[in-house]
C-alpha cells in the first residue's frame, strides 16, 4: 500500500489549493479515504472523509471551504481547499484503513501566510 500526497505549498490568506493523493497497492475504489492534518505543536486532527460510495463528511471548521472528492479511475483522492486561513497551516495526510491496517502517506505541507 502506498499513498503519495502532493499539491501543498505557500498561499496567502483567502487563497486556494488542491491537494492530491495517489494510491497504489490496494483496490482504491473499495475503501473509504480521509484527509487528516497536523499543525506544529498540535495533535493530528481529522479533516474530511469520502466513503467508497461517494458520501462525504467534513470537519465543521472547514465546511463550506474544503471539498473532498475521488477519481476511482485514477486511484486519486483530492481535497479542494478554498478561502484558506492561517489556522489551516499544517501537514496534510491522506489516510485509509486497508485490510484492518491504518495507512497514511508522507504528507504535504500547506502554509497559509501573508
């Protein structure tokens, strides 16, 4: 199982980014996928989940600004992030529980600053 995130970077407040996570080594379409994030000095927190059937769930503090999606043909998970705030600064990870084992990628850094 491999999860590889990309798309992070430095953006000004109010800006947008789209994170991607390319999955391999398992049947991507059969699993729920999630994004979590961890800011410096803080605990990791859940951000959003998309089920294998396409249902979505999002943390209340990012609702209306972030949108999770998936492309099963490309084995890719996305997180569209709009109206970014400094408090969104964190290392963002793509995660899933595959065959009972928690998997995550190496993360992609998002920094929101003027």
